[in-house]
C-alpha cells in the first residue's frame, strides 16, 4: 500500500513508517555532527550525561533530548513511551517507528539503548526503568520528563483523569488557522470548571514526575549529583488566558512546585531538579492547542527572517551545552524563579513586538506573507514521517 497523510482538525491519524525512521536518522546525524563540535569546544566533555532515562522519548522534545544524549554525547539511554503498534492496514503511531529507528541506529553506532513501550504513569513503567538501570549502565545521571498526554490513570486509585485545554474564569476567543486549508477562524472556548482544573493538574502536573523520582531514588537508581528536568512553556501574553492562566498553566505551576519539592527532598544526594521553559515548536501535542498554529506560524516567519529559528533538536543542544553541562565552576543559569529559560529568543522584546504587530493585521489575504504556514505544515507532517527528504512516497510499503 501507499500511505498518504490523513489529517483532520490539525490531528494526523496515520504515520509513514519509512519517513519516521528516516527523520530520526536525519536528526541523529545532526546530533552526531554536534558531538564533533562539542569534543573540541572550550567546555570539553568533563561534565556530560552518561546514563539517561527519557520519559516520553518517542517524539518532540523527549526524542530530541534522547538524540542529543545518545548521538551527541554517546550516553546510554533508556526510553519510555506509549505507542500503538501497526495492525491490519492501520499504521502505528509515529513514535512506534521512531523508537525502532532510534534503537537500530544506536546499535549500529555502538551506543547502548533500550526502549519500553509502556504507560509511563503506571508503576510497571517505573519497575522496568529500575531493572534497566540495574542491568545496563548503573544508575541514571540525567532523568528527562517530557510527557504530553490527554489522560492519566492514577496507579494508586485506579481513577482515570483527563486533561483539558481551557481558560479559567471567563471564555477565551482568539483566531486560529487550519494550516492545511489555510482557513482562519475564531475559536471560542468556555471556561473550565473546578473538576476540569483538578483533572488537568492530575495529568499534566508534577505528581507523576515526583512518583518517578521517589521510585528511582528508593531503588538506588539515581546517581550521586544527578539532574532531572521537566519541560514547560510560558509563551506570549496573547496566549496566557488560554495557556499560562488556564488549566494547563495550573498544571505547569504544579510541575514547577514539584521541581522544588523533588530538589529539596533529595538535596543530600546532590540531585538537582529543574523545569526548563522551552520555545514553541510544532509537535503532535502543540498542534491541537487553539490559537497556537497561527501564533507559531507567525513566530517562525519572524524568527527565520532573523536567523533565530530553532527546532526541538536545536533547543535541546542548547539545553545540554549551555545550561546543564557547562564547566563545574559555573552555576546552571536560571531565572528569578529558578527555571531554565530556552525561550529567551522567542520572548525577546523585538521578536514579540513584530509577532504582535503582524498578528493584529493578519487576514486571509496576507496570511502567507506574514506567517510561515507552510513551515508549520511541513514540521507537522515530518513529525508523522511525511515530506521527509530522501523518502520515496510512491513506493509500496
Ligand atoms: N511543543 C511545544 O511547543 C512545547 C514548548 C515548550 C514545552 N513543551 C513541553 O514539552 C513536553 C513534551 O511535549 P511535546 O510537545 O514534545 O509532545 P509530543 O507529543 O511530541 O511527545 C510526547 C511524548 O510523550 C509520550 N507519552 C504520552 N503519554 C504517555 C504515556 N501515558 N506513557 C508514556 N509515554 C507517553 C509520547 O509517546 C511522546 O513520546 C510537554 O511537557 C510540553 O508541555 C512543549
């Protein structure tokens, strides 16, 4: 069969097996080239990741974190992600193919890697990661928490919680765009009730991250002076009513609170827990947030014009080389609230002024001139294995 993208409302329902694998190969090559640069950099490699656990390893920021650790630093990696395997004429999730490509490429390069496709929120996932630490490479010196999920079953109560992307207090309206048809429309979202806020914090807050760290620490699976990092987003003020001040913002505030709790709890073991605020990128998760496609397309156009554009891999290279693995006598650079900031270029005054001015004038007639709709569409398709250079999409799969 030939596989073409099946997209509905900025959700892609299928994936191209070869395209997903090829995309991981392209990214691994980029990360590997960067290793060459690193080994001669003034920082050298005295501080480096050696054994890395990535929770949410198959896509977006988690996959990029794993690629930089594995192909950038030649660290052994253990990945956790939740995937659907292919069956009948239905393809698997993109991550199902990405995980296999990652493990195959790692083996070919002599880099240790193992991937568990399991619900990260379950106790079983924690047990598997603990066993893997024991059987290969010893305790983890870096634990990356990069989950984006619509649901979570709490293993203690068995209750399934559902996250919602909604404003709090009053309705939100903003302009959004379907990047496939180019149609702009107003999105109106009613505010969340208390139960929806509670459930979103349960899914996307820091409770599960803290459970992971407790499980790993009590099984001696965390190395002395290790680091753990979870990802968050702040974004421009126009998105705050929906994002930062909405349900997801409450969850991210909880994530930040948990990073402080984890850091205090395991300070005597030298553990450092960080939240890194990353820039907006196109991933399977971010594409479904209303208003984000229009903002991100405009942001991409402005940042590309100014040579400031970064994708997930660029961001993660910067996280490792300019934040986490810097000389021993230099502190990890943090903002006033103790967070790592990788959104500095996105949120710089001049970029934001230009994006805000464009978004105020954008309409159907000037959409492509002011915003990089095609760049958004292409990143989105590539995240599902489509439009990846070097793949013959006419070939039978
Ligand atoms: N995309 C952005 O623009 C952006 C910006 C800043 C921060 N972030 C943050 O980065 C983190 C990752 O987001 P992303 O955009 O890379 O998402 P993504 O959808 O690309 O990847 C999510 C990963 O989580 C895994 N996952 C989901 N549910 C799981 C489960 N139950 N068990 C195991 N694995 C599961 C998926 O398999 C996938 O590997 C999130 O915390 C997000 O808020 C994203």
